[in-house]
């Protein structure tokens, strides 16, 4: 048998021993999505919701953005809802209230920097948690390398991002950022600043 005959025999053998294709998997029905109507009772007491969720300790960051136009000032707010989201592509996310007056300024800039705070930066966090004040008064910072967003001195890490997507989530917005650059800053001997049960906390041990 020549090479051509051997090849044809091999093809016939493989076809006769082909593993049958698995049966298609039936997709699950999509859940029904709807908003809670104004006349419907809220399913949970907001105070109990906060109390229980407050047992989950989070890190604390300050989200900053450069001026969106000439004459504007930088924007920033204290955030405990920052999280990593994706490795490929590199994405992060944070949540912000839909009534926030800072968010429109960040949205106009289209970019932001996440400044991860150390345990000794509680007062800086409080300054950025105040609405309507000049949050950058007396604060030392430089420009993040890609977006120019304020990179705060003393932060233990910084993540320089562009706004990638924005989704609604109840009374908050879910802001997804694509990471352009990142790095670590000054080491805090007491570790990162944490938020737990409505107050700042530190790692122990």
C-alpha cells in the first residue's frame, strides 16, 4: 500500500472512531430584572443592612481626577468600594453614589487615579470625605504618569486609569477603569488603612 493509500486508511479509521459530539447544553432562563416600585416596601431595614455589611472590612482609597477644563480644580473623594476586576485586560472598579457632586467632574475628565491609603492617613481620608470643601488644600501630590490625575504623597499604592465603562447599580454607579499604569508608594509600618464597623482600623500582629 502506497503512502496515499495509507493516508486514506488512516482517515477512514479516525472517522469510524470519532467520539460523538456531546448533546447541546440547554441555556438556563435569564432571571427577570426589574426595579423596586416606589409603592413597594423595601425588603430590608437600611440600618440593619449597614450594620451587617459593616462587618466586612475593606481597604480605603481616594479616587482623584485632574481638572476637566481650564479653570477647574482637581476632583477627589474617599472610597471604600474599590476592587480589582480583571487581569486581561487589566480592569478595576469602584462604586459611587448617583447623587455625588464629584462624579460628574471625574466623568468629564474621563480618567482617574486610585490612591490606596496607609494606616497613618486617616485624617487625609476624612478631608476627602467632606462635601463641598477644598479637598486638596495643603495636600501634596504630583501627576500620575499617563492621565495626569493627582497622585497623593504617602499613598501605599497608586493605579492610573481611564474610565472604561459605567453601569447602574441601584442608588450607585459602578465605574470600571482600564489600568494604564500603577505602582507602590511609601510603605506604612502599620500596613494599609482599613474601614470596619463604621470606623478606621489597622492590621494587628
